C-alpha cells in the first residue's frame, strides 16, 4: 500500500500533532470549526512528519547529521554556527523523493485548479507549543510563494531551518534529541492582506492573564510584520459574552 505523506487541512485535527505538528494541527482544527460557522479560512495542505523522515533517510544524511551533532561543542558559538551551517547545507543540497514530490503536486493541483495562487509555506515542528518548552519562531516561514517549483524550494528551506543555530542549542539545553524532532510543512493559500488588515488574536489578556477578554493586535498588510515587531499595531480588547 502506498504511504500517504500529505494531509489536507480539512482532514487534520488536534489529534494529529504527532503527524503535522502543533501549528498545522491547530490550523486544521480552526478551518473545520470556523467553516461550520460560515467563517472562511484559507485552505491548504501539509506534509507529514513521515515525509520529513523519508526526505532525510532517502538522501542518507541522517548519519551525517548525527556525526556533526556528536562532535559539536555547544559552549562554542563558532562551533555551533559551523555545525548549523553544515547541516543546513546537507539538507538544501538533498533531493526531494519522487513519491513525495508527486503527492505534493497532486495536492497543489487539486487546490489551485489551474490558477496561479500564492501560498504561505510554514513550519510546524512536532515539538512546538509544549507545556515544558516553547519552540515558537525558531523555524522559518515563507510568504507569497507562487509556482510549484518555488513551493518545493521553500519547503526544503523550512526543513533546513529545523537546524538553525538557535534551534539546535535550545533543543539540546531542553533535553531533546535533535534527530527525534521532526517537522511538517504547511502550504496555505495567502489572503489579499495588501487590500485590508491582518493581525494576531489572543483568547485572554497576555499581560494580566484575564480570561474574560479577547486581545487583538492588528495593522494593515501582512500579520508577519506584527509578529516580527516591525510595526506598532492597533490594539483591541473585546469582552467575551457571558
């Protein structure tokens, strides 16, 4: 039986965190629940953690990555930078397995239906958003990606970002085996935020912890500018009903 390496967001729930990571599992949950309320959320699909393992193992770079990590002195910033660069180079020079590329292309074709759509290509590591550790922001996201070949290139860059200097060091100090952490990549249709506004919403007040309000940061353009702190967003507090 042919193994499946792709999941549509509409088929994903929070029960799939081990397959698609916390971010993509939450996206699937949001799409399914909000769609039932008539709220449109851009659809997409995600590669699974098994797809990443297939990529690493089919290129025979798992042992090479382990060797680099075994020889790494975490107390040396220079050594950490060299190790991270070497691992990312291995991943970026590797070849995407044909069966994985075919499944991504089929999902891409089903979603675009011949149209030239732009996508956000987002990381979703299997060790994200845990109670004991936060890996948020350690892997890359690429926005406004068009064309199938560019999507594949962005996915490979997301894979490589699993081994940024910061991510390697953080996992080691938190007691995670680097090779035990896998990553899923989400491909989600972009919205025309250049013609409107976007933002970040929290289900409580982030400063006081008050659970009676929803806290929203918003600005014109991409929400990424808010996350990166490159703009001063408008702030809204909305009291919950009941």
